[in-house]
């Protein structure tokens, strides 16, 4: 089966915000099933996520979509605080 890979990267206001956003999606990353790898880290002011999928393209797209939604929710939540 094909291997799909995506890199999602965006810049935040400062390194503290980047770290908080990256940490907020980490629990989801730890429970990924076999054949699916998701890693999110803070690099300075940037949040960088890598998705690697050896499953179907639909699984890959669904995972990327879920990750983007989680990152958006975390960012919006931090703006409210």
C-alpha cells in the first residue's frame, strides 16, 4: 500500500504559544493506530506537525483534517485566555 506524508507548519505569536498548541494535540498523537504516525512539536514560534500514513488515502485525509481542527481549536482557546 502507498505511503502518504504531510507536513503542516504555521507560525504563532511567540514560542510559549507554539509549545502550548503542540502539547495540546500530543495526547491524540500518542494513540494513533499501527500504520499511522503523527508528531507535533514546537520549533521556536512555529508549530510543526508531520503525518505519515501507510493506510488508505481516506485515513490519511481524515487524520490531517482532525489534526488541523485540533490545532485550530487550541489556537482559538489560547486567544480567549
